């Protein structure tokens, strides 16, 4: 097997975005590999950890497709020493004890940032982990992509494993692939042993069971078997059970037996705390200007924030550059360009008006009350930062005399951002709402 052969096969098993960002960096090390363990190298430990957490199953499937073998997989950082036989045996034993479940060790309750948007889900997850609250069985978390559902359920899994429990964590896609493989290869007893004899079964993104009739039938029986034995079932989805199309009613009903908790889009303060915490966990600190820039220029996907932080740290390490605001702005310039193509002046006016309790028509009038002047200044500043409109364009749209008035307002806004923490927070909060508008 060559690296190119491996990558050509793997790219069809994962999303194009994930392949381009992370997986295409995998370099197969034939000389270091054996029939028992396939070794791959990547540029840094953050990417190694990310791939190990998310993609070991697709990697194993790809190796099997090419070689008809299913070895263990080791993701190393370039230049990292080869594991000794004893270390490798310990890793294999650990995997065996965890029933091939690989959880991200950094996904703990301590590393989860709690805010108003996720407080209930966090408290319920903690109760499930610490108290074995089988009245919350199943425990179902739903919310948009990248808001922290996987972090919470893996935090439960890590807690239970440390408590000596046998935990299975898989995505719905991995469950379906296991099921299909077992039918094809006549190994259903092994499949059922794996999924029905554990203390906790965690399945991510069950909405993808939609339209999969055979998989739903098998999971129905797996669910019943576990539930009858008082084993914990934990599920995530991007929507309520009742809203999952083409999911059989008996599964919808069972998903609603226990506790359902949602995770909502985090407020700006929570996003700032997330950026700080994630950078610290990845071994580097960012100053407040960089943290605020990242929090206000990325959408609310925690997964995207993690990916950007990995990219910042890796780029800094590879290029030997200090992480400062200009460096981060350069790395995110394409992302910000996309934002500018999507944000329009009416969007800014509508959101500023709503947040500052000003009529939209007042912002385009000649009114000079303090509240209107302040709101108009916010509109002008954000219009220059978030859109492609020139100063004359903005002046014309707001009914101002000429672009010099726009320039003065931008200068005043920059001065206030430097001196007035409250004005700075208003700007950042409204910017966050504009970027994350529906």
C-alpha cells in the first residue's frame, strides 16, 4: 500500500472538507508498519490527536479495502520516535479494554465551557456520568453542528471509563458501517456482542439513521436489550427525535423516554471563554485582542474554532512566526472575505437597530440625538469592516453629505474601542450577531 493509494481510497469515506483540512496530510510509513500496526505521520500533535479521535475507523476500513487486513493504526508526529514493543502492546491492550472505543482525552467536564446556552445539557450530562441517573435513559442531546454535543457525550464516556465502566462510543455512520460489514461477512454475533454488552452506548448524530430501515431495526433491538438491563444509552442529533424524518415511530418514542436537552448557539462571552480555554488546552495562550478577533469573526461552531486554533498553532510552529494579531488576520483572511460577500448593509442596520433600540429610518435620517449618532457610528464602523462597501457607498446609503463624514465616524469608533470597554463590547456583540444571522 502506498500513501497515494491510501489517500485516493480514503477521500471517498470522509467529507471533502475534512479530507482537505486534515486527512490528506497523512503519510503512510511503510518501513515502520507491519501486519499488526499501520503507521502514519502528520505535521503536529494537534492534527494527530484530531485524526486519532475522529477518523480511526475510516482509516482502518480503507486499509482493509486495499490490503484485506485490519491492523491497529498509529498516528505519529514527524520525527517522533517509534513506540517500543512494550508500549505498543499496552496501547493495543488499552484499545481492547475499551472495546475499540477511542475518545478524545481532552473532552472532559472540566474543559467544557458552560454558559446559558448549554447549562441544562451540561448539568444533565454530569448527573448521568456521576450518579448513574437511569431516569435519564436514554439521555438525548440535540443542537446545531459544532456546538459541543460530541464534547459533552465524550466527557460522559471518559468519566465512565475512568470509573471502570465499559463504554462504546461511535458515530451513527460507524454503527451503520459495522452493521453492514457484519451482515456481509456473517459476523453478526460479534457485532451484537460489541454493542449489547457494555455499560454505556454513546451514538453521535442519530439523525443519519433516517431512511436506513435495516439499521433502524437492528438498533431498535440493541436499544431494547440495553435498556432492559439498565445500561445507559446516550444519543446526539441535530434536531428533536420527533423532527427526524423517516425514523420509525417506535424509535422516536424510545428516544423520548428519558431526558432531552438542547445546546443553543453560545453568546459572545461564552465564545470568548471557549477560545481562551481551547488555546490553553492546545498549549499556547492568546492575548485579548486575538481572542476577541477570533470569537467575533468565526461562526458559533466550536469545531470550527478548534480547527482554526490548530491551524494557527501549526502555522506558527512550521513558519517560526510569533502569534500576533496580524498573523492571525492573515490566516483568516479568506474566511473574513467569505463573510464580506454574505453581509449586506440592510443586515447591519436591522441588527444595530434592534440591539440599540433605534428605528432603522432614524439611522438614515438627519437626526443628531446622542443615541442615534452612536448607533449610526456603529453601523458605519461595521459596514466598513464586514462588507465590501466603500466610504462613498456607505455615505450615500445613509444619506450623509460625503465620505468625509464616514471617515470621521470610523476614526471616532476606533478611538472609542481603544478607550471605552463598553463601546468595544457593543461592537463585538453586534458583530457576532451579524456574522451568525440566520
